[in-house]
């Protein structure tokens, strides 16, 4: 099938997010000026640069995470393995601004080193980030969209000792969760090497 966006897909549900899958989940913790903390999952999330390491996430509509990072210009991005899936989902509840999803979803927090936002203590990894840029994306007609995209440069990295094997970050141990389309998720289990042309 093919559809032009203007004509609509004619399906029971929009397939877009199922096509762009799997998406890593950035579980974003942040703090407001008044010190209140926030935690929420974002699957419009990815790494966009390696050197320096830069990540992005995108808020559809203005949400508490966006308001916090506008105020304090920093956030932590926690990674969700299979054991934390339920807590991650619970933390997506829409709470009044200032109420902590850490408390609501009974998630233990720990201090970050370089930023004031807390991190998820049980996450297998966490990137401490400082905001580079916040953009309200414009569409092809130069009209503002509902997407607010935040770019952050990584300034500190936490890795849980139990997911390290012989100096390598061991994804078989971390078991990263990813967002698919509809209500679906995946857990990474099938890992293999593929050499690029010219690689030994
Ligand atoms: C797995 C998952 C991924 C999500 N990804 C996004 C996303 O990329 N952008 C977004 O705006 N909301 C996303 N949401 C919804 C937000 O997590 C939800 O609106 C949350 O209440 C926002 O919290 P905040 O207002 O504290 O920032 C996602 C929810 C889940 C469960």
C-alpha cells in the first residue's frame, strides 16, 4: 500500500510509530527551579552525535519535562532494561507539575554528579546532560508544530557494574527495552556481529 499523508492511511491505527521501530526509550529525569523533580519516558529519543556525545528527545506538546529543562537547562537520561519496564510505564502518568513520578511510581532516585537532576538508581546506565538547544519544530509550510525537541550534550555517564563484562558494556546483561508501535515493546535478546566492508 501507499498513502499520501494528505489523504490519510485509512487503517484502524496510524502505522507511523510501528514503522519507525524499535525506538530506544530515554527515561528523562529533570528538576525545576523550585527543586521539584520529574521523571518521564520519551521514545522520540536518540543519540545524534558521538564526539561529543549528544542526545535528543522530543516532547509532543509542552510537558513538565520540557518546562523543567527550559528552566534548569539540564536533564538525565536513564536507560530502561527489562526489569524496570513496569516502573517506566507507571512514570508516564500525567501528574500535576511539581509532583514527583519517582514517588508516584515508587522508584528509588540517586544523585547525579554534574547536574542537579536526580537519576534512576536501578537503571543500567544514565547519561547526565546539559542542554545545547531547544527547538519548536516547524513543518514544511514553516508553521509551528506540537513538537519541542531538546538536544543535550552528555557531561557524565553512569554504568551499573553488573552490566560490564571484561571492560565492555554488555547488552546481553542490560537487556534494553525499546518502544515499538501500538502498545508494543521489545527487549533486545538477539545480538550478533556484522563486519563492514574492509573490516578484519
Ligand atoms: C514508552 C513511552 C514513550 C513515550 N514517548 C514520548 C515521546 O517521545 N514524546 C512525548 O511527548 N511523550 C511521550 N510519552 C508520553 C509521556 O511520557 C507522558 O506524556 C508523560 O506524562 C510526560 O511527562 P511530563 O509531563 O512529566 O514530562 C511516552 C510514554 C511512554 C510510556
